[in-house]
C-alpha cells in the first residue's frame, strides 16, 4: 500500500551506496545472494526461539533486497537478476511462517494459513506480470523493475512490518498471521478485479 510512496525516498538513500558497491565490482546478484544468507539466518534463529536476533537478520535481508536494486541501477539490470531477486524474496516470505511454527507448533495452523495467503498475493502478482509482459504494458511507479508491479493493500513494506512485529512479539504470532492473512486475501481479490479490468477484453 505504501510501496509506491516510499520508493523514491528509498532509492534516493540507497542509490549512492549501490554506486559505491558497484565500483568495487560487486554485482546485484552478489547482494541478492548475501540477502538470501541473512534470510536463512533469520529462519534459523527464529526456529530455535531466538526471534530477537532473527529480527536483525530480517532487517539485513530487507536492506540487501533494496541494495541489489541500487547496484543493478548503477551497473546495469539483467533479466536473470530480476528473476533471482523475485525467487529469493518469495522463498524468504514463505519461510518465515514456517520458522515461527517450528519454534512454537501451536502456531502451525496460523502459519499455514499465512503461507496460503502469501500464495494468493504472489500468484495474483505474477499472473498480472506475465500478461503485462505479453501485452507490452509497463509501469515505473515502484521504480524500474524487471516485472510489472501491481499494488495492493499488503505489499512489501507492510509485510516487512508484519515480520518485524512477529519477531518482536512472537507470542502474538497467531493473531498477526490470521489478521494479515485476511488482508492478503483482500489484496488478491482486488488484483483479480484489476486484472479483469485490464485483460478481460484482450
């Protein structure tokens, strides 16, 4: 919901760092893989009930997710880079509920519901991206991306806040998961409606 408004500010802060890293020969894919490593550490720390340390790994993962785009803008974007970034993001987002369920099996059903809800937002996003590419439809409202980005109530910024809140207050995981999962279905529904408006007549 807030991604489009925050994107110019985030890019303005990260682009100088991206140019600096690119000057050392560091590629966007290097940063993406480093972010995946932080994501794995977040998973491990949360799974062994060290959620507060996991919180810092989540933050580092998300910083890396922003920096890989900044490095790509400085050194040149590639289709594979955009693909790798998307795959790593989706694995990270779906792995976090599993980590909390491992830490506390009582949260397993809520974690499963959240994962299914993430599948709704992910599939509705990717479906539109595929059709937009087919019809040569582009947008840069969230910065220059490898894929067409269709917004919604629950986007990246909101999901980051969710994961941080879960790491800070793991005992409230189930409430947060059920609540955010329901909001994800609102996002999925609005994306399906928007996709119908964009492509039903094509």
